[in-house]
C-alpha cells in the first residue's frame, strides 16, 4: 500500500482519487509517519436500506400476540419497587425553606 503525507494529499487529492479509481488499490494517508486514514475504492456490496427489506429477514407468525413473554410484568401483586415508586410520599428537593 502506498503511503502519502497529509500535506501532499491535500494538494493532490484529485490525482490520488484518480489513482485509486484506476488501480483499485488503497492509499494510506500519514501524519508524521503514522497512518491516520485510508483512501480506498468504494465497496462493491451496497447495503440494503431498512432491516425489513433484507432477503434474510424473517418474522415469527405470532409476533403480535398480546402478552407473549411478558406475563411476569402483568401480575396483580405489586413488587417492593413498585410500592416505593407509586407511593405519594413527600420528597425533598434540597432547597431550604
């Protein structure tokens, strides 16, 4: 992979892009000798927009059944956490009156 400094890259960006297009090879961009970015050709695989449009997407036939898997959340008994969160107690805000 060819390495090009950032200063040279910003002055010759058009030529570098043409080289990447023509050769299909990536060019590493360096700053003080360390690679900080890579100029590469676009991938051939285009992502499918939206997860429902993918050919591998499958949905269960019973996906819209009420309460499926949430039975524990709809019991008639209140848990200690629910009792505390639903109590109408007085709360201090930190301000002195």
